[in-house]
């Protein structure tokens, strides 16, 4: 194995790991990155949204050669029942700017590109290498890692854990707990391939433009969940995610839930005639601010999904991952510049810097939202969407029934829901959680 000592070892080559490795290597640190997959991105078939601002802070000219799919000009938010959707759309030509704000990407391609940038910056990247445990000194400080390769241990001043939400290294080492089923979502997704011109025609797009649809409602079958549709160049990423604990409690099959979504009357025309080439599953941290573990210790820091840094309310993950990786790298560089050891006392700088960023500020602001939505999932994801659909249909259907009678029927349904489910209480709690 490798005999030399490194300034830092990064475990994982996803968004947070690549951001950390690139930032340190590009500033002259000796960095080793270890990835258990065949290549970075080989395990990640996720279709995702890339937030440009966060990557620009790491690689300012990323648009020159990054594998970007479409820049987003329209966001659709749907509340669905079994046969309809009530929607809110936002579309702006402002997003056809010189440097667009958001893009759809395919992570398998993007992660491979990001890893190439890490290598070009000077880091050593080893794939098909699983880190089995952390190496500690006599004072219990992390001083390196042990892998499944022959040849013993690899040493470094600090280890960055970027192993994902279910990474076992940190839990085996006692640095964080195994994520609870109620704080992790399982998202399942299919890739539906269509010609570029067909996608653009169906969504009213010009070449290079993209649209995102995000949906809640009865599609998640009384579970706390979110459906999503992302337009890529020649494919559509279609999926749905629900809490692992809900899948277990409701005894629902993820694929059956996804199959129902793609056959919904509002979704089916958008993917008609497509060829499905991929089916994948991905775990996403959903616990929010209250689920964040200890972020640092003697000789180690944790970033990205492994640190539960995901904003479920605003459906943001990759930007938090990249930002936490970059900030961890910057904190480590500051400690090294001051010629201080990588102890818990000095690495607290990472947490301090992270708390000053949007990452922790946003998660803290909405700290009560996940618990509210998860606890009252039947109300928010079934009953209220049905009420919205009924009210909308009563408003637009003309069938000879007096409007006053329809208004009375709608009011009676709302009063019944308010009495049975605590509608007012839910809305008040939702408002306070959103404050």
C-alpha cells in the first residue's frame, strides 16, 4: 500500500468529497481520496439539480467542460390526488442568463468529471478501495485509515468522512449513530429516454432549457414523500422518495409507488413513448437540523450526506454537500497554515465556519418542519390534497348545480376536516415551522 503520509485523506468521491479534495489539492496540500466504486459516480445513478453558485466558488470556470444537461427556466409545484393536480408554476426568461443559476445533471457523468478535476489539481485518487476502519494513536486521535487493500495503513494529519448517509466507517468508529429510518428517505427513480425535440415540445422549452416538476399528495400513499421529474437533454428523470420508516410501516413497495406515479394522468402524457433504461434507488438524509451529528473530532471531520446536511424543505442537497466539503477544506488549510495540530480543539473551526454559512442557517430556520410533515403525513399528503382538488373542481365545473350549493359543500368539507384532523392547528404549526 502507500507508505507516504498525506496532509488529508478524503473518504468518498461524491459531491462533498470531491469539493473537499479539490479545494485542498488546488492549494498545494497532499491529498489522498479513496472511493469504493469502480470509478467516481459508478454507484451514483442519480439525476439531480446542480446549483451553480456553490460550484463556482470551487471551480469558477466549470461551465467550460462540465457535463451539464439543461439550465432550468421553469419550476412546477404540484399538489396531486389520484386523478388531478393543482399546480403553481414559475417560469422566467431571466434564467436564460449568461451564467445560469441551476442545471439538471446526471451524477454518474458529473462525478466522473469532478473527479478528473480533483486529479488535475494534484490529488491522488484510488478507486475500488474500501476504507474498513480509522487508525488511531495512543491518545485516540485519528491518524489515518485502514483499507481492504493489502499493505497495511495509510496515514494523514486529518481524515474527511464524505462517505454518504449510510457510510459505515463513521458509525463503526463511534463518531455518529446509524441514521434512524425516520430520518432517511428512500428515493427510487427511472430514466425515460426521448429525443431532445420531443422533450422540448412537451414542456414548451427551447434548446438547452429545462423544467422541473416536484409533487406531493396522494401519490405517496399516506407517507411523507415527494415526487420529482427533471428534464435532461435526451431523458427525463422520474422518481419519488418516501421515508424508510413509512415504507416499513405501510408495507409499501418503492417500485409499486413509482409505477403508480408514472401512470398518473398528469405524468403519463409527459413520458409517453419513452424508453426506460435505468432503475435506481438512493438514500437521502431527511432529519434536518436536529439530526446533524458531531461534525468534528481529533483528526477527523464529517461532511455532506454523512453529516445529514440536506435541506428537505427546499429539496437541496448537492449544494450543501459541496459547500460543507469546501468549508471543511478551508478550515483544515487554516489550521495547517497556523501550524496547529488537527485536534478537536482546532477543528472546531470547521463547525464555526459552517454555522456562518447558509448551510446551517437554513437548516436551523426550518428545524421543526421535518417533524411536522412526518408526524401529520396523512393530513398533508392525502386529505388536504383531496380537499384542494375538490374545491378546484367545484369552482371550474359548470353542471347546473347552483354555485351557492357548491360553496356550501366545499365549506362543509373543510369544516369536517378542520374538526376531524385539526386543519387550523396544522396550518398554524406549519406557519410557525416555516417562519
